[in-house]
C-alpha cells in the first residue's frame, strides 16, 4: 500500500463491546495465508510461508504397550493435551493461553483461545506487548471430539488438534483507551502510562507516530492492525506412537505467513523468532513435565538419528526437544517441496511425515494462491 493510499484510508470506528450473545462468529473472522478472507479484504497476508516443527520423544513411566495399545494411548494423550491445553501451555512460558469468555468463546463451531505474551517467565518487554496485543485462534480436532467427554467414541482415534488464527472485530480495554486518547477525551495516567513506556520498537515508534499525525486519523488505522493475529495460518499439535522405537512423541508444526504488511514490517525491526522458539520449546517441556494428565507421567528420551541430518537444533530448555524452521517464497514452492521425490533439503522427511499426519494443515497443502 502506497503512502498516499495509506493516508487516505477512512479508519473504522471503535465498537462499544463484543457481541453480547454466544455467536462469536460476529466477533471474529478467519485469517488465511493463501489469499483474501473476509478479514483480509484490504490487508492481504504478507511475506514468505513459514513452516516450523518442534518434536520431543518420551516414554510413559512404568508402562509398555503393543502397537495397537500405543496408538490408542496416543489418541487419549492427544485428547488430554487438547483438554488441558491452556493450562499446559501456560505452566512455565513467556505467554499464557485462556479460553474465550462467554460471547467470545466459539467461532464457527470451534472453541476460541486467547494468547497473551508476558506470562510467568516473560520479560517486562513481553508484558508490555501483551498489555496491548492479544492473539486469538479457533481450536479444532481431527476427528472432532468433545473436550468434556473422555468417553467420546473418537477419543482413542484422535490424531491431532489445531488452531486457526483470527482477526477480531471488537476492541479491548486498552484499545478503547487509545481511541479515547486519539479523540482528545482521555489522557493515560498511572499503570497505563508505565506499561506503554516499556514498549520496544516498533511499538514505541507507532505510538509517537500516532501522537504526531492524529489530525489525519491514520493512527486509528494503525490500531486496526492490532486486531489481527500477527500470523495468518494454522498450527497443529499431537501425541503419536512410534511403532519402530516403541516410544511416544509430542510435536507441533505450522504453516503460516504474516497476517498483513504491518507485521512483516515490524519483524524487520523486532524479530519474533526467539520468542517463537521459547513459546513452543516451553510448551513441549511443559507437556513432558505436566501432572495435569491423570494416571500418566513421562520421561523424555533422545530423538532418533533421523533428525541429525535435517538441520534440527536442540532446545536449551530440554535437550530432547528438536526444532527447525523453513521458509518458502510462495505457496507453490512449499507444495512442490512437500511433493518432491525423493525429499530434498527444502523439506526433509520428518517435516513431510508431520505435514501428512496433521490433518488440520491439509487445507493449506491443497490451496491455491
């Protein structure tokens, strides 16, 4: 978007409150990496496609399984992972997750989860960012299960669950305050001023910019960026059983892009790569150590040699966690790497195996754009 076009955008006005009933579909829209969605008509996704994969092998303490039992137990553990996701994610992490409250708790039949950076092991910088910017996703599973019912017929067959990124159509408390500041009806005082003063680039620059150019109302347009999850795409999680090694593993993998040009620009000023590594390393470490799954305790074990020649690094948090990331300039190049025979360095076998298994990502492997 050019400067002249940007300055001529008529900004949306803030909403008073979220939709008061349970129809959260009116409060959110899906963000897709491969093209325009309802939420992205004027702000298309930006930058290359990202695929990152985190994996950790483990054993269940005091138990051994046949292949059939192992696969069924993996489905049960995936179910408990989904059911306790917010707790496990937040136990020791730089961000926290919580299910959406009434009125914001469902999107297109799926439960919503709000992620806010700045949890118990986050920095002051993380907390300042989290004060202004939440990220929302809609959680689904394959096959669909009720997270309240362990007797659900599909639980033992549960292969994975995933979160699709969302754009909000309502304003947070801090957004309402900032709209009021821009309108000249409020001055930030106390804790609000302190938190905003801690914001790192590019957020502090954006705030200074807002104060300078409010007469053109461009600042209101900038606030609309805040309603986007900073990524457009899907992240998936699962527990699986390796019949060759007679061991379990827990993993997460994603296909995503920046949700709009503003976040691609922000990434050049303030990289999120380290935060992404910490988030998902912490999550897998939390899962291995969790006591939230009744009747199960886990011991991490060294990963197979399969990962040694694929560029995977070892997590500083738990040495058994392996992770790596890949970028693809276009969706076509991602899909070609996935289909390459034999596999190439652009997408090694462990990634192909994960993408095949995580069914929530298949929509992106068949998309056009």
